[in-house]
C-alpha cells in the first residue's frame, strides 16, 4: 500500500476547497446541515493531511464566508496534544460553523481486504485472522490522555475481536479517569459476537454503525466467513444500530 500511496499526486488546495463547497451544496440538497468529518487519515498515510485540510480548507472557508454547513472535526489520535493546545487557545467552537470534536484511531482493517480482526480465521484463508493495525498499549495510553483532557474518542473496529478489544480498553480508561458523559464511539461496530452488543448499552458507548455497509459488505461476507457467522453478524449489526438509536 505504501508503494502505491507514494506515487499518488497530492490534491491541490484549489481542488480541496472546491470539493468542500460542492459537497456542502450537495448535502444541503439532501437536507443535511451538519456533518462529522474524520478526515482522510488512515494507517500508512500522514497525520498532517487532516491538519492541512483544517487550515487550508476549513479555516479558509470560515474566514472568507464560504461555509455552508456546520462541521464537527476529528483529528488523528497521534496528534491529541496538538488538538488540546488548539482547544485551550481557541475553544471548541471556532465559529458557528466549525466545532472541534475529538480524535480518531484504528483498531483493525476492513472485511473486504481480509484485514478486519476476528476470533476465527477467514473462510478463504484459514491462517488469517485479520490485522491489529495499532498497538493496544499505545492505543490505551493515548486514549487515557485524550479522555483526560475532554476529547471525544472514536476508534474504528470492524471485526469481532477488534470490537471486544476496544470495549475492554474503554472500560479500563473509565476505571482510571472516572465516570462522566464522555460518549466514546466505536466506528462501524460491524461484526460482533453474541453478547457484545449489550456492552455498548452497559458502557454507554456509541455504536457508530453505517447501515449502508449491510449492503456494501453483503456479497463479500459469505465469502470471507461461513454462512452461519455472516448471519449472526447481520443480526448483531442490526442490534447494535438499535442500541445506538436508544
């Protein structure tokens, strides 16, 4: 992946600014007035990209009166201290348009690439259980600090083992930093073992489910996993969406 990323041309500032305006106009035609932007960072890319978009695109649009929708921005967890400094200097609401939300990290990969982390191996590769893309000790330490300074934490987890790993870690962080309305998020929460869904409600964690993925991954789920596991995951995904709505 790094070999490919290295030769992809950087998108110009003009194109990025134009993309924000066009996307905002489209969102308004659909009745969407507020979005959360997790940025274009993922493991293997530079954490600087999101900060460049923040200064080159969002702050530019805000200062020039071109913001059309409200945005809540998240930044790579690796830069949590930089975000804390910015919030302490400017506050969370930079204007009526831009709100500084929190930080995001990744626990595993995706189902389509066979890199989502599972307890059982993939149907097509009995030696592969997926990937843990972030060291759990670093992730817990960074989450502890981010949470201590009031940042909302969102962690990408798709496989059942990755979700349980993040749920356990969140529980540990709460035991250290104490109870409060912090609204930890697990992005996707897509494949869960029976019994894990109830933990979202018990721990007051947002299951940030994307219903579109039920259709998007439908074709590959049966190939990556056996039929029974795929059906169980479908039920758990629907249940976690219900937990999130509750």
